[in-house]
């Protein structure tokens, strides 16, 4: 499949190699529209099924991992549309189905759906420029791709509530202290560090690597599906509010939103 918004490449010298998927929609800050998510799902599944691939790395550009779901695309959505289409389950949950290890390499902004996609990876290695946030409330939504469930599991309730309710960003150092990322490295060393970690994984036995991933995920997946379903319904419901349209219109018009229901 020719990708419009992704760069895909293969790295490494050993029998098992690393598949690298780079989000490449820089003018829109790698905003995750439907096309990007279709492509991302296809690229990840292709690497997952490729027997020469032992590990997958997902990254963005120097400035931005991804600034969230595409606000311009969502601005006119309403409750009936998102509920019927089961937005975003159709193509956002593919990452969660990948059985090989996925490392997110994050430089710059990972916001909203961008932060959620990074958290769907098995672990995150961050550049010192990384900034994580869940600013959905500022556009009249709640996180809709697992943020309300995965963020508290990663950083605890206090920091998760702080980030979700205020929309404040966490820098790379705080993200490492809080346990959101496994390592922080200088921005110009990010890809070298991540590809080296991926290469280490490629040198191990795939069955134990894949089983280990399943086992560690078991530690976190108790009631996750219930939480995700609940979160999705609340996310859908907000498309029925005036404040969602106001929040998104204001963002696109570069003005301060005038929320009606304060
Ligand atoms: C659509 C976006 C976008 C987004 C940025 N752009 N983020 N377009 N959706 N999420 C566009 C801008 O409109 C602008 O387009 C261009 O990218 C450059 O962005 P600027 O804002 O001019 O850049 P900068 O001043 O450097 O600020 C960067 C930023 C900011 C801090 C990342 O863009 C920002 O706050 N973005 C929105 C973040 C956000 O609210 N994310 C949550 C979305 S909701 P033009 O045409 O003017 O050049 C979400 C829900 C997930 O993610 C739930 C599951 C689906």
C-alpha cells in the first residue's frame, strides 16, 4: 500500500530486523486523521506479519510525535455519526493487536491522541524535547483512545487527573520520573538509542519476546476493556454538545473558546 502520511523502512544487520514507521504529516503536526490511522494500522500489521521483523519502532518528526486526532476532521462530527461509526475503534485499536514489541520514539509534542498512541506502544523512549499532554478538554472532549485508562496506570491518579483536567503538558524529565517513559536521551541520539534497543530485542528468541509482552500486558489489562468502553461512550456523547463544536471551531479559527456550559 503506498503511504501518503507515513515513511516506512527496515533497519538492522541480524536475521531479525526492525521495522520503522514514521508519522509524516508535518504541516498538520502529524494530526491523526482517518487516513493516517488506516495507514498506520496497515503498516503495523504488515510488519507484525513479516517473519523477518523482530521489533517495530513508531516515531514522528523532530518537532512532533503527533498533536492528537485531527481537529479539522472532527469539528463537524456529531454524536450519531461517531456512535454509528464507532469512532475511533475501527482503526485506532490496531496498535493494541500487534503481537511483536512496539517501541514509541517520541520527540516534541505527543498530545491528545498522539499521547494515547504512544501509550499503546509497549514502552516509550523519549528525547529531552518530548512533551506529553491530554488537552482534549480544551476542545470540548475527553480523551477517547485510552488516555483516561492508560495514563493513570502509567503515572498514577494524581498526575493523570492533573494532566487530563488542566491539560498541562509533562516534559520529558517529569515523564521519566512519573514512569510514563522508560528512558530519556538527547534529541540527536533518540533514533540511535531506540534502534539499538530494538536491535537487542531482535537478537532474542521471538517466542519468549512475544510471550513476555503478553505476560506484562496481563498485569495491566484487568478491567481495561470495561474502562475503554465507558470512555468511548463518553467521548461519543461529547460530540452531541455545543461546547465540542465551539472548542474545535475556536482552535481552527485561532481564538479563545467561549464554552457555554462552564
Ligand atoms: C488538526 C492541527 C492539530 C490537530 C495542530 N494542527 N494540531 N490540526 N488537528 N490536533 C495544525 C494547526 O491548526 C496549524 O495549522 C498547524 O498544525 C501548526 O500548528 P500550530 O498550532 O500553528 O503550531 P504551534 O504553535 O507550534 O503549536 C503546536 C501545538 C498546537 C502545541 C501542538 O498545534 C496544539 O495545541 N495543537 C492541538 C493539540 C490538541 O488539542 N490535541 C488534542 C486533539 S483532540 P495551520 O493550517 O494553521 O498551519 C484528540 C482526541 C483524541 O486528540 C481522542 C481519540 C481520537
